[in-house]
């Protein structure tokens, strides 16, 4: 062929190829050949030969703002949700939640796609956020090394696969319509030539269609957000996700090995795109050779064709081997839905999350393509008619399979037309990774076994298209690879309730935000629960809590853990202890430990009520003599109790006339002793000197007080004129060894006066009060009233209060303790002797009652409790916590009971923090847990 004829021939061939491609003739021919022929031709003419380009397989087109575009004009928006917490929920509650979520599926317009991706990881990085913040906030804190030891413990547990964290994303998609600009061969050719010369009108048409689809997606997303917030009952249950975040998720999935070392590149963020636009405008303005045009900027496509998102996404090589594939050296496999379960009830996917055998990261991907119900009804009717005709032809020997299928079609048609259900195509896949092929297959078997527990559901791996199925699990790509028109070929025609059951809507509770957490608990399945009870964050009304559980269940260890948390976060506190459970914590912070059974205790200031340095009172809190009204009232009530015939038993008060005379005697005593602290004898003298009509009652009151003052067990408290001890950062009053009821009563009153000084001292400093074994301490009604007064005094000054007892019925013995129980908005419920009776006393829900029945007995390795707290989530806030301790922490919290860790183990654990260890902390860990009769209950000096 000569040169003169070659160029015209080549031009004609090019024009014919363009025309054939533009009118869709090539696609029509390939569809006629069929799928096998289509892929055969692609393989024969592919330039790659035996290798393929992953870039060309990806269906992504663009990431912009919060919109992602994929092949065939599908546009996507995404949200991240807090999964529904199901700890403490009954099966009835779960089914009710499933119905609520199904209602959202039923209002989706036909041809809408919804995809859910749940990343279940073993990442414990939230420990860095919480414990590093606490340690760095006060590096001189004696417990700072302990915080780092806690962090290291959780990070090691995550490395072993004992930690589980989840992130759940939901993607919504609508498809843009194909815009037919012109019809006919000649007009199409003319339109094509026009687009080469001036594409702006055509781009405007496409942009208008894009805006229409985007508005549809925005409405769908807003509807979902409103519905989901109403289900979870919280405004922060849903978060909108940007295209940049979706890009990062896809990048991590396509580069699993590289993602462990490097973050995703910045692509698709608004900041990045705006910077690119600015730099592009600057380059145009500085280049005089570039002609300026007056076209309106296409703001929705400001970075169109600047770079290729798919090319940036693929930073790893992929090698396909049978039913698995390798990203560089990381083995990966995706298993997909092979058979639907016999019944899809409730929210089944949580089985995967709660399976303790799955101790490795997995990704659950569920996608649902909503179909037109009328169209599906018509198709089902046609299939059913064909089946019935075949069965009529079979006469007396019908085909069993056809008979079953006919019944299934009838049931499906009946459900679609009688119940609030949608129908569509359901896809379900699980992806996991490993460092070796043998480990990959072991994990595959565990996943398949776990899925089969979902009412007989089955998943399988594919030997011929494993990578293609894997690409359908990437965010926004359930339609699969770019050259595939179907996507996940394993998808099943399913009702919306089956889509709900297969979607990962549920998880364990998330607790509080890491910014307000002072600790991290672990759930039974290994989930992390950031926890904090500071009412200053307004999450809680008062932060008041109760701990209940039988002896040896772990109550005292948890209470010590809470004490460490409060002291680490700058709170100062008072503990009413029972048999030395707090001895190690007190030693660690150089606290003051007071055994109220010792006769040599001085300086508690039973009657020292005058304001002192660093105490703050409002004017209305003082009487005319400058005395705090509450403290005067406390002294009046104290002396009134002393004047009762039997103050340890009686609940009746003195005669009102006697009370009035006693109050006069108290005020005159403080007026007489301006510079000294009164003792019991001073009140007796004042009462005897009363004149007039008060003289007779005064002598009677003096006689009653003398009887109490002569009691040898309490006289040293009542006749102590020494200066009150200064308020310490941590003071422990131990009531565990007091057998004298009158002594316990006086000691409790001294504690009231100390707490009065404590709460008014440095009012800007946060405080706490805790009471161990309140059931033992408050056996007498008078003591219950005093403890109630303590609690009310502490709460009035915004102190965090915690009470503990072995039996919840202890709080039901009198009205004061019932009032304390009703004020406890947080409950830590350990194993109990009678779970049913406890559920009635504590007013637990059926799901919470079911949860406490499943609590395991405490061992040296862990203890379990049900945590309940106020929450707008369904069934209120509940979490099953499996309490485990790092060796250093285990040593400190075991103030009573058997040792959880040796001193050498605890010391090695602290040394891993690489922080200086305070001598007081070392001394605390060396202290014997059960001190017994040789108790060292003196001031713990630094």
C-alpha cells in the first residue's frame, strides 16, 4: 500500500472505530457473544499477557468533597456509625431494633445501593490516647509509671489478638441516568464532533445530572441519620465521612502490608483540592503564553483529570494463587455468601464479633441493592407459573425441588404484599489476612465455622475469581471490577430483614470519649471501653456509683482501681474502708490511714467547727456568730444522739423542748470558748449552768452526756482539744476492726466533721468519697443516717461518691440506704448469690438480669461484672466487663484477699514504663496485703 492511500485508509478506520464505539455497536456484539466470549476476547487482546494491572480493575473514578464516583455513573455518600450496644439486651430488644432498622430499608427508593463495612481490628491505640494524656498531664504524679504500664499491657494484649476494636461505615449510592443528547447516527456523529470543539455544554448537562443525584443522596443520608439517631437515642451516634476518609480506607485495604508502616496519601480532601486549584490558577496567571478564557469554572470538578485516584491507590503488587492472593508478602482471602441461613432473625452478625476464636482482624462487608417491588413481584409470578406448569405436566409424580421452590415463591410473594418489607440483592463477604498460607487457611476455617453458627449460613472461597470478589468488598464498589457488569456473583435475592440480620449493626458499648476517660475497661470479647465518671463533663448527673458482689468477687480490687484513677487525675479523697483494702493505695500517695479502733487517735476535731485557712464559705453559709451553719447543725445532731437512751438502736428523736435547750447550750459554749476547741465536758458545763425555765432540762441533758463521756472506749474522741489534723490529699478511715457500737458511732461523727472541713478546703480541687462494705458499717439505723449525711455533704460539693456492699439487699434495709441506692446512677454488679432477687432490688431490665446470670466466678486472671450507667441507647447503658490488671496494677489493687501479682512481677512491669518510680510507690507494693493483727495503721509519712 502506497503512502498516498495509507493515510486516508487509516483515517477512515479510525473514524469507523470511533463511530462503532460511540453508537455502542462493540458492546452490543460483545454482549451477543456472551460472557465467556467477552472475557476470552479481552484475554486474547490484553496487552498485559500473563499479568494484569490492578489499576485498570478498580471501579473508582473520582473522590471529591464527600462524594465518591465509581463506574457506570454510581455516586456514593458515607457515614460512620456507633454500632448498637447489645450488652444487657434481651432477644426481644434485639428483634425490636431489627424492626426499626428494617423500616429504613423499606423507604429507600428502588435502584439504591447500601453497603456496610465493619473493620474488626486488634488495634489498642486508644490506650495511647488515654494513658499518655493522664501521665503527661501530671508527670510528678506517683501513679504516672502505672499509667504507662497500663498502656503497655493493653498494647501487648492487642498484639496477641486479645483486643478487639470496631469501626463501622455505611455507604449510600444512586446512579446517574444516561443523558441522550441526540439520536440517530448522523446527529450522534455531529454531537461527537461538537464535543471535541467545545465540551462545556455537555459538561453542564453532566453536572446538572450529578447535582440531581447528589441531592437524592443527601436526602437519603439525612433520612438515615435521623432514623438512626432515634434508634440509638443519641445525637453523636452518626458521623458524616468525607471522600478523603473513604480513600484512606480503600488505600489500607489495597495495601495491607504498606499501611502498617505508612499513612495513606492525601487525596480527595477539600484542602488538598483547593490548594491544587489555587496553584493551577497561579500557574495560569504567571504564564503569559496561556490564553485566558471567560468560561464559568466547574466548581464540582475542579480537580477533574489532574491525577488518577486509582493509580495512587495501588502501591502494592498482587499475585493471585487459587483461592487466595498476596499483596506483596501479605496473604489475603475473601469468602462470600454461599447459602442463606434457615432463618434470619434479629441481628446475627454479632456472632462474628463475639466469637473468641476469631482473634485476628477481619472485615465484614454487606451490600444490598434495593429492587422495585412491583418488578420483582412480576418476575416471581412468571417463575411460579412456569413451575406450576411443569408440575401439572408431571401429573402424579411431581418434582420435589420444584414443589419446594413453588412454596418458597408463594411465601415470598405473600410477605412482600402483606408486610413492611423491601426486596433486593444481598451480598455478604468476609476478608482476612495472614503472614503465611497455613495460617490463612486456619483463619478461613475458623471464619467458616463461626458463620455457620448463624442459623446454618455458609460462606465459601472461590478458586477462580477470589480477587474479583475481594474488590466487591472495597468501599463503594459492590459492583466489582471496572470491566465486570455484575460484581458479586454470589449475591442472593433477599428480603430487607435478611439484609438487616446480615449487616454489622451491633457491637459492645463504646463507653465515654477518650478525651474524658480516666481508664480503659475490657469487655468479655476483648473490646475496649474507655471509662470515666467525672460529672464535670455533664455525661452523668452526679457520678455517684455503687459496687455490689459477693465476697471474693473482686469488689475491693475494682474500688482500689477507681481510687487510683481519681488520685491520678488530680482528685483528693476520703475512704471509709473495711479491713485495710486501701492500705497500698494510701501508702503510694503518702496518705493518712486511721484505724478508729485505736485509742491513741488525736486531732480529728469532733467539735472543731470554726472556719480555717484555705476553707471557703459563702455568706449565707455562716450564722451571725460566723460559725458554719451546717457544722453547728452537725454538732447539734451529734449531741442529740448522745442524749438518747440507746443511740445505737433508737430511731426516735429527743423531745423537741430538750432539742431546743440543747441547741442553746451548743451556741453558748462556742460563744464562751472563742479561741479554744470545745470538748464534751464544756457542753456539759454549759448545760448545767442554764438558768430559768431551761435549767431543769439542761441538768437532764448534762446527765445524759456524762453517761456517754464516761465511756472509756470513746472518751479520747470526746475530750480531744488538740488542733484538727490538716486536710490530706487522701485519708482512709478503717472501720473493719471496730466491735464497740458506741465507738463506731462516735468515729462516724468525727468523720462527718472531717468531711465538712475536707469539702470546704480548696473548693476548686475536685474530690471523691468512697465507702466500702456499707452494709456492715450501717447495720445500726443511726449510722445509716450519718452515712447518708456524709454522702449528701460530698455530693453538695460535686464530689464523686462510690459505695460498696456484698448484697444489694443491704441498700434496702432503711430509707437512708434506699435513698443512697436511688441516687447511684452507675452500678458495678459482680457475681451475686441470688441474681433474681438482686435484679428486683436494683430494678434491672430483663436483658441485664440475663447478663448477670452469665457472669463468671472471679479467678486470679480476671473478674467479671455488669456495668450499668445512664444512656439513651436501647436498654440504657450496659456493658459486661472482664476486669484484667497489669502486674503493677494488680499488686496495688489487691489490698485485701489473695495476691494477684508478686512484687518482682510488679516491679518489672513498672520498669517497662522507663519513668522514675517514686519510693512511696515501691513501698506500697512491698506492703503485705492482709496485714492481720499486726496492722500498721499509723500515719503513712513520706
